[in-house]
C-alpha cells in the first residue's frame, strides 16, 4: 500500500529529502515553532466521542460550509452548548 500525506503520495525522493534534513540537524527554536497551534487556555486532551452516521454527516456538512475542520466544528458546538 502506498503511503500518502493529505492524499498526496509519499515518494522515495521525499523520504530521502526528509532523512537528509534530519541528518543535517535542526535548530531547537525552529522545532519549537512546529506542531499544532494551542487551542483554549491549556494543553488539549483527546476525548473520544461516538457519533452515528447521520450526525457525523451533519457535522461534516456544517464544517465544510463554514470552511473549518471537523474538529473545529465540534469544538464550536461544544463551546456554544456550555456557554
């Protein structure tokens, strides 16, 4: 099975480029800026939630309409609920 990132196939050339970059070393400050942006006022926790197909489809449709990710749409709904 071919590996992909965001639907784009990962090539042997790309893997080699990543390996070369890692072997050359990274500056610590550059690495600290990588990763996900913080959300909320502290470290985030993953909370598994089960949704039926109809509800999940509705969340995905709303997220697409609002041009946000599924996670962003769910967080917005929860913030509105607890407000």
